């Protein structure tokens, strides 16, 4: 069989979660909470099902949910999207991203990704027939390098994918950086796919700089988010995309034929739950406490902590601890020490190994404590 994706195997998250389960290791690899969501959200699903919301919803999503999303974006980021024509409910951020790419990337178009990047972007671009243009984030700091991004722009550049707060590095773009991107793209018609799934996980008072805050970016962006991350329900696979009407129309042409609609009762439950902003407004404090608990434990180990300004990830330098490369280290750590992590090399096309691995701290305190006990033996 001639494969369409010769470089693609099974995603690292599946590989490491399977190994963690097999070895009964504490799974700090794949990013998902090991605790349940708010019972009120579960009740809202039960109520929606009992009320008969069990058939196909409207193709772009139920209007009350789209209205709730539009209201949230306006309140937090000051940009008004029209719920009818500019917000679409998706099957998680994953489907939003591939749908946006399939909707706008034509064969031969170039799409810039900033490495390290989330592992679905590159295969998505390839499936659309696009050419992937990899631009490294600054080694060490993981900050965007605008000279390099500028140098990568060509008349064939169709889009750039950005991600803040950033998986895997846990950096958060500043207002100045977003403005630099806005200025850089101003003379072009390059589109932006802004992956903002960790928008509500930003720490120590910093703020999330959504592309929606910057008119020059909002006008050219698909902004993607995920209820899975925000409400501790990654398995529900519900997210959304916000984009200007013309871009949303193109998005929906693809969306209607790759998923058509997203499950109805969860949409009703999420619409009801979103009426109260407290759950997402309280999320930074909730996760910052876990971040600090985990970091305090790691401080007693030989891991060197990198800053975690956002997301639910903590990266650590392993170079003082082991001679192994990242990937072998993660395998060894899972098998022998009983803690799973993700190698950053999985987020680079060439497997670049900088001796850094990623832990997820979206876990019960006792899970984090158990992991720390095991890691302290190193
Ligand atoms: N983008 C990034 C940066 C992510 O970390 C994730 C979750 N792993 C996704 C997209 C996909 O989100 P969802 O589970 O909603 O599809
Ligand atoms: N986004 C999550 C992570 O980075 C996992 C998503 C997945 O398993 N595809 O760990």
C-alpha cells in the first residue's frame, strides 16, 4: 500500500498511555485530568438527554452554545463574533484544526508551524496537500523568533499556526509578541490558525493574549478552543472555532462533510454550564496550586525545572540525571520508576533531542504526590 503519511506512526500520547497502563505507572504523559468534572455539568447532560435532546443538532452547533461562546469571547477579549455566522461547534480542537486546514490549504500552499508543535498539525497540512514550513521557536526560551518567521514568509504562504499557551513548552505569548505577528502579517493575506485550547490556564497574573484581542489578527484567524481542557472532560471531544464569516463559511463546507454535527446533549449541557463564568475564571488558581505543588516536589529531585507560565504541563531538563536520550528516558522512567512522561522530541519533525521531557500536572494531589515520591528516588 502506498501510504499518504509515510512519516506518521502512532501518536506519542497513545504509545505512552498504553505503556503506562501496562506497567501500572503514574501517567503524567498524555494531557488529561484524572479527576472528574463538576457534578453540575454531569447533571446538565442527564437533564439534556431526558429532555429529548438526542437527535442531530444544527450543523454549526446549537445556537445557545454558540451565543455563550460569543459572549465569553466578547467579555474576555473584547471582540464580538456573530454567533450565527462566526462560531462553529466542533468535535474537539483536533477536528477544528484539521477542518480549518482542509478548508483553506490548497495543494502547494505553504503553512508555517513553529516547532516544537502539537503533533497533529504537520500530518493535517500534508493531508491537505500543503507544504510544511518549520520555523523553530528560540531554543531554550521557546519564544517566537520574528526574524525567522519573516524569513519563512513567501508569496505561497497560506497560513501560520500558532499556539498559546503553548503545548509542550508551557510558554505564553506576550501582548508585544502578538502585536509583532499582527504587524508582520499586515501587508500579507496569510491566514492564522490560533490554537488556544489552554486559554484559561495562565499563571501568576499573566493574561492570555487571544488573537481575538488584535483586530488585525482576528480578521484573518481561526481561533480554536476546547471544552475538554476547560471543563475537565477531554473524552467528550467538544470544542469550537471562531472566525470571520467568510472564513467560517469555508470551514463549514468541510465540517458538514467530515463530522456534520457534534453530539447534541453535551452541547445543551455546555450551553447551560457556560452561563456561570466562575468555572473558567477559577481555573488559573485551581491549576496554579497544582503546578506549585508539583514543582515544590520536583525541587527535591535532580530534575531541573523549566518555567511553566501556562497550560497544565511542566517541562524538566533531564541532562543532570541521565545519559539517555529523551525518548529512551521516558520509556525507562515509565518501566523502571513507574512515572510516564512525554519526550519533547515528539513535537519536532526531526526528533530534535534537547534533554527535556514534559509532565502533565492535571492530576489529583495524591497522584502528584505518588509521582514525586517515585521521582525523588532518582
Ligand atoms: N491542540 C493542543 C495544543 C492540544 O494540546 C490539544 C489536546 N491534546 C488539542 C489541540 C486537541 O484538543 P481536543 O482534545 O479538544 O481535540
Ligand atoms: N493534548 C494532549 C497532550 O498533549 C493529548 C491529546 C491526545 O492524546 N491526542 O498530551
